[in-house]
């Protein structure tokens, strides 16, 4: 199924540095940068409220996909997808686009771009919803392990510590000599 059938795609607005400075608030504005989770600043209003996927449209990281929740706005160098099909979950689509979107980036003229008309062409497989959920559950665990320093890294450290203690005890256990 094509992305044009799965979601509504749109671009954000132009936000100047002056606007960000003069309208400071609690709601994030996301752009095509990837540092700081793409957050450019915070303002007192928002354009979106809910759960969406966004993508960077321009620059070195064009085609990077983010899952956004809550109230926020996006700049004109960021695209947003709101779901219109109930045959696919947003989480499954997030992982699929994270894998495939970069293949649709146009790198001509030195500035990589992924415009809405290209995103609309992306073909997405539609496995049954239980299979989508199974895939998402597995990938969520890996993503937590890799990206969440507060959960993934401590779990990995604990596992390595346990392994170390096991081998230390094995290596340092000797038979008594009388």
C-alpha cells in the first residue's frame, strides 16, 4: 500500500529566530535538525496535538523519522504524517519508514531532500495487525536497549556484572591441597 493511502502528509510553517524568542513557551518546535531530538525551540502555541510521525525534509539527515507525542509544532523543513488507515499501526509504520525513507531522498544539487511527493510513493507492506504488534514489540525492546541510557545500559551492565561474577567465581575456585 502506498503512503498516500496510509497517511495525510503536510509540511510545517516558517518560524524565525525572532518569533521563537518573542513567543517562548512550553510547546516544542521541531525542525530538520536531529540534535536535541530535532527540537529547535519552544513556543507558547502549538499546531498539532496527538501522536504523529515526522520526517526531516532537508539537509544531511533528510529522511530521518521521529515519533512525536503531545502538543508541538513543526517548521517548514519538517513533514508530518497523520494516519488515515486503520490497517497499519503508527508504530509499525515508524519502523518501516525508518528503514525505507532514506532510499527516497534526492541528493542532487548538493542538498539532500525528501519531499512529500516522494514520501507518498513509498510502498509499505501491510501484515496482519497481530504480526505488526509482534514486530513492534521486538523492535521496541531493541530500541530501548540501544537508545535509552536509563534502561538499556543499566540492564546491559547488570548482565555483564553477573557474567563477570560467575566467571570470577569459577576461575578462582580451587581444590584444597592438604
